[in-house]
C-alpha cells in the first residue's frame, strides 16, 4: 500500500531531478510461453517498467483471481499455490484480515465483506466458447458503473478491483485525484496496472519499480499514457507502492520498493497449458426435470443435446446425457426433440467435478428461423463507450430469457444443492446399471 512517508521521500528525490525524463524505451523482451510476451522498458533513472502481454484468444491460456481462502499470500506464494506462470498483485486492501477494498471474486464466488463502489473499476473474467473455439473473456467496468456479482456476465469466474481508472475508450483518463492517499496519483511511485484492448483479445499487466535510485516510479497519468501507447482501450491501477510485484515462472521479475514481496489480499494470475477438465451432465425431460426422476413418462429419449464445442449426444431411454473433458468455463447446450421447442441452457463447468445442466422442454415448435446457436453473450463486453464487439452494452442488462438468461440459465440442477444431489443420485444409479 502507498505510504505517506514514501511520498515525502519521493518528493525529495524528485527535487533533485533537474532534467526532463526521456520517454521509456524497450530494453529487453522474450516469450516465456506461447501467447505470453514479456518486455522491460526504461527511461534512465525515472522509471523501469515490467510489461506482460497476454493473448486472451489462446485456448491454452486462462486467467484466475484469488479466492477468499487464498488471501494474504505473496504473489510468488499464490503462483505456487495454483501453478500459475504469471502473477501480479491485486486490489488495495485493509491489512486486518486482508480484505480487498473493492469487489473481489475468485473461483466463481464473491468474497464476503467486499463490494464495488463509485471509486473503483472492476476487471471481471470468465472462460467462454466462441463457436467451437474456447477462450478467455475479460473486461474492465469503469467506476461509475457500480456492479454486483449478479450484474456481471453469467459464468464470471473472477473479479479484481482497482483504482484509479487510467485509460478510458483508448484515451488517458481526463482527471486524477491528486489528494487520494490510496493512489497518490500525481506522485511518482511504484505502480501496478492491468489493461484490455478494444477487441478484448489482449491483456497487459504492468508493474513500475519505484522509490529506489534506479527507478523513482511513475505518476498515474504517465503510466496511463504508456499503456495507451501500447494499445490499451481500458486500463485501471491495482494496489501500488510497496505492494507492487510481478512474478513470471516462479521468479520475482520486478523490484519491490521494500526489497521483498509483500503479502497482499488478492492477485490476478495467468496460467498456460492444458486446463484441468470437468464433466457436464444432465437429463432431458418434459416440463419438469424434478418430477421426471420418478416418472419415466416425462423423460424424452431420442432428444439430441449439442454442446457448444460441436459434440452431440442423443439420449437413451433414461434421457441422460454426459460430456466428458470439458474445460472449466460457461458451457452451453442446445436440446432438441421433434414436437418440442428447442432450448439453450448454460452452466459453469468446474474442473475435476460434475456440473449439472438438466433441461426441461415444452411441447411446441421453434419460431421461424429457429433459435440459433447458444452463444450466451460470448462477446467480450465493452464498458468504455460505443466501441468493440458489444457497442454500448452494459452488463447489468440480463441476456434474453431462454438463452442462458433468467428463463433458462443454470438449469433446474444448475444452482440448487438439493437438485444437484438428486442428479448425483441419478448419475450414480446409472453408472451402477451400466457396469452390471
């Protein structure tokens, strides 16, 4: 966290600098993993910037935000905990209990005692299927769009808050609060930040070393200009000062002002490699998935269930479907049967576990032209204005009912522990029958 005593030291150091600092120049770069590019920029003694560019379209790259039970770890400790290749520190926080000051979500669950407000921006992330291609979707909601976990896109797996907003719609933010004791926006200091491109395909993580002779640091406006010049459409600051740290492949690549990493509340991480798989299962029923468990006449054998990666399962007499080896993400299925209205329905798939997405169909015919593919708002949202794939969209507007919205999202077995237990009993009984 930024400390006022540090500000006094920095102000004194800045008084010794008589010449204008040069624009940063790239002095080193490498590609530690496909889709992950690392650079170091310097401008003499004023600033040393560590920058990581991440290809969010890669099927082998996923983002993670810290879950509450992992609070209080150093970035290196969090990298070890989840096996991440890149980790940056997250939001500013209250030291007692390591509670982030803004909204925090990890492992698809919001932290207790955290919420968004009009001062913080929020980076939210989720895994999606874009046609048959899987990728990561991430976006930054600006401070005035106060969000809640329920207003974020369905399937949101993580969120990290930060301040100040640095870049909005491709331009440096128009004003910074020089009196904010949390950010010290107008003082050169160590800083951390995250940025997203206009098309949502690229993310940048930046850490500026500061409060040391080799690198005094940057102001918020200076870092904003640097990220804008790299291509950032939206960018926000993370906790800065002594908390700023960047870890790449279990190595601390930045130089924290204290000489060592600090324990922080939460983190933003990048993992490369084959993602751990889960299993999506469910039952196709007429009208009511609960009743059809004990009433076989309500089951719909012969129905086809198509997963958003193109796989198709035709259910047998038990009306049960299963898709194995599904990467953790918001997975959508389309269920169809002659004489019934087709239905799209989505559910978050968790790694190493069964995720339930049973579907109830009602009699009738599809409207002319059908209901289309189950995309479930797969386009990365744009919070910065009328730009990008979702021009002018706000994420507190729910998707249409029947396509992963209020009318179909999650399924009857999707969000209820009781119904999940019922489905688990069904799964176990079916497996016993199959092994006889």
